[in-house]
């Protein structure tokens, strides 16, 4: 498993000079880019997904997607999907949950605001500043929302009862790098629940991950293709990913060297 950036133009600026005997490559000057994560299955179903971010919740959801396309029990598939994409994970619900856990009640907060308003000694500027301070004190911080969402998705998994059922499914051994999210105890526990064993590559060794060859092959095709828009870029990545991911030549040497001969 690995992440890459699907894009139609390189990050660095280039000057292209064409001569009469060289074929011209026409490119869209507008840049399209989307975060992409892929799982290349040697013995199973591969999966490509376009994600907004690489945070713990997004990656746990992706692990669940991989588990779903590599299992047989239809009922547990549905349960697992509903568990990791539950409505209690949306930001509005999380914020309400955090506020419910706050020590100050709505009634107490209103009384505090009214007390400020009724204080005739405060200037209008002091009153507005004081109310803003009170609001910021009860407004959840972004990190607080992030951690609460992570705890919620893990709690969903723990309470769903899928762990025992997933032990009956074919285990998944996943090779991945040491990205911070992958090292998170919450991410690791979620993978354990889903019967996914994580095998970490040595640091700074992306060449040991066979999926790198898949990314290179796709990007080579994208580099010579006129990309019309974002959907066109995604479509090419999807088509080429599933074509290259199942090519034995892309992982045979890796399999012989690191699995079969060890």
C-alpha cells in the first residue's frame, strides 16, 4: 500500500523545445492534482481511492474498503461499511458531542453572556471582546475535533462486533511505509480488528515497495496524455492502476527475493 499525487503536470517548471523531426506533446496548461492511495494485491483484489487527506480516520476508512473488497461475508461487509462511515463521524455531530462533555451548560453560558451585557461599566468594545473570549472558550479546537473523531471511529469498530467475524476471513498482509499515520496506535488497532497485518518497510526505502513500479508506469502514460479535466485524470489513473497492479512482472522478482526465497 502506498500514496502518491495524481497530477498532469510536474511540480518543477520545464522549458520544452521541439524540433521538426520530434513528435509534439500537447499539454493542458491547467494543473490538476488529487491525493491517491493504492493497494496492490498479489493474491486478492487491489484497490485505488482518491482521498482528501491522509489523516487517521481517512486511512482507517480506506483499510475498511480494502477489507470489504477482500472478504466473502456480505452481511459483515455491510456492517463494516456502516461502522466506519457512520453519521456520528461527521464534524457537526463531533462538535455537539464535545460541547455536551463541556463542564459549562447552555444555561450557564447564557447567564454568563447576560451578566456581561448587563455590566454597565463595560464599553461596547470591551463587551464584544469579552463575548468573543467566552465563545472561543467553548468552541472546540481543530485538534480536539480530530482526536474526538479518531476515538469515535475506533469506538465504532470496537463495539460493532466485526472483529470475531473478520478472524474467519482470509487475513491480509500489507506492506507499507513508516508514514506518521501508519504508526499511530489507533490506526494499528483498527487494522488488527479488521484482520490486517502491517509489515513496515525500512526507512527511506520506497524501492522495496512493488507498487512504486505501478505509479511510475501510470505517470509515464499521464505525462504524454492531454488531460481534459480532473475527472479525466482520475479515470486514467483508475484504468491504468487496475491494469498494471495485476501484472505479474511488476511483483514477481520482489516476491521471489523477499517471500519465496526467505
